[in-house]
C-alpha cells in the first residue's frame, strides 16, 4: 500500500532544492515525493507549482524564487530558455563543475550501495564557449525563408539558430550561408509532416586545429535539382571548404544520417589534429565534438591504462581510431572494432599515416573479443567509450569471461556507467573515476573509470 501523501497537479508549496538531476533540473522533496523543477539550482528556496505527475516523481515549475543560489547568473544566450540545447547557462561555470561531479556520485549511490568509490574533481575548460566543432541543424521552410536549427524543448517547432555561443563560429556562419544558397536556388526543403521536400539537415564540421571545413547535406533522395550549380555556390562560400558531401536518408526517423553517402566536391574527409596526432574524418565517422577537452580526456584514458610498452590493448567502439592511437606509443599492440565500416576504414588509414601498426575490424565488440579469445588472444587492457546507452548486457558478459587485467571505461552517462559497474565489480575493483567536462553549459558529464582485475 502506498502511504506517500498524494499531491495534485496545480498544487503550490515551498520547496528547497537539494541536488541537480541528470537533465539539469533541480531536485527537491515534498512530503516524501520527489519533485523535479526545470531551471532550479541546488540550495535555492522556491515556491513550486506542480505541472505533471508521474508514477515515481512529479514535475513542477518555479512560481517564485524566494532564495536564489549565489551561483545563479543571467544566461548569456538570448534563446537559452526556448532552445533546450544547453541546460546550465544560468549557473556559474565553476559550480557547473562541482554539480557534474555530484551527478556521478548520485548515480553510484543508486547502483553501488556500500562500495566506496573515489570520484575526482571535474576537469573543466579555461574558456567554456564556442567549443563544438560540428553542428547538425534540421531544416524547414518558414514562408519563403529557409530556417535551420534545433526543435524547441518539448515541441515540434523548429527554432532558427542564427547564432550559437557553444558552436565553433565557423559551423554557425557556414550553416547560415548554406541556408541563403538553398533559399536563392529554391531547392525544396523537407517538411516533417508531409515528408515532402529534399534537404533535411545541414551538417557542418570544422577542423579546429587545421581550419578545414566539411559541409554535409542530408537529403530525402539522391537527386537534387540544380546540383552542379548548388555545389559551385557552396564551394565558393569559403576557401577553407575542402569537402562537400551528400548523405541520403529516406526514412521517417530521428536519426540524422542514412546509409548512402556521396562526395560532391573535394575530398571525402577533412583533416584534424589532436596533440601530436592527425586524423582524417569522413562525414559519418564519430569524432569528439570538443577537441580541446578531448586532449584532456585522452590523457586521462592514458593515465588509467597505465601502459609500460608491453601491453596489448583493445579499443572497443574505436571510431576513427583516436583512443587507440593516443595509447599506441606505450602499447605493444593495438586492436579495435566499430559497427560503422567507414570509421574502421578511417581508423586503418589514420594508424598507417601515423606509423602505428594496428588491427581494426568491422563488427561488435562482443563478437570480436569472443572470436579472439577462442583464438587464444586476450588483451591486457580494454578501453571502451560506448554511446549513452552503456555497454549492453552481452558485452558485459563477454568482458567478465575475457577478463582483461585493466579496463578503462569512458562514459558520457553516469546512470548507465553506474549500472554497468554494478555487474563489473563482480571481478573488478574501481580504482577511481575522473569526471571531464566535455560539454560546458549542458548537464552532460563524461568520465574515465579505472578498473583493475581483483
């Protein structure tokens, strides 16, 4: 029987915010009910009004801010409230780093009760603005204007983003220029309701170190009217544009990319550098969005891998091979795998160009770890950097069977990390967790966990 006092929609009450939630909302407790409040900060005293009741919690809005946090500030972005791309611009940056560490601690408390874990201070940025090297803006037609941006928080309304203070200035500028070209040529723009039109998404990636720029047009079909003229106008936008690519996505899906990709102008890839290493990136290849912090993140992975030059390393979810190459100067052998074949092709080319011997294969981590184990090969060190969903049960079971001596788990989601650690701690000891702020102004936190076989 539920003896929790019932609360109702529209109800108002005083609330003290205790912690930050995983999506950047404030968390408070009213008569043993968990209340999530968008825009509220830890330590604040508010009058809350319930807007939504769920099974295990309720959502509320700030009716009155009775005692603001000393860490509250005015968000510098004019569309901050409607955009939803950032969640923490109303909090000072130093405090964002404190709260992000706490998000990791909260997740561990939920899943690893009674296991003490050392969580270090979050590594932040000197300048936490204009850091994202890639934008993926959906397109729509508004009157005769082509607009591109993100969907407003909780709606199907596309917000036209002409300026974004977390995007590298080149990505925003080129996106705006592409919109004007599409508008002038009257190229049909995708309509999410009718599914008609051709141009769905404008993707722009810039090499922060090299300056090279790639434009990707995501289309509903291969044929684009006035394609040659369009490409000519796009290549003339900026001499730094070295690659113009078309990707076809015919499906009604929230996924950005489809399976077919054609290069319309220049190279298939753009060139980028990280520290001493350089990489060629094709349109669909995964590459970290914040190159400055990526150097800090990869140095933390290297610290946790603790290599002496004699170890074999497997880099699961290898992408274009960045982590493996970062570790290669201290490893005896690097192997890696990825589900996206183009990434594996890029990884092989990147390793060859950097003079490292590495074995990269297409397929799942569980498949290849098991195949190699059967062939008598077990890595000394396994490093993973999975998507937000975490490792997946079949991979965890494979790792528990393969038993690498050291296991470095890079995570972008504290909840799935803690859930996975619950199983991995059967045979591994957690040495420490190091949070890294890859996405300032958002509620996301990346972390590197060092696990050692018991």
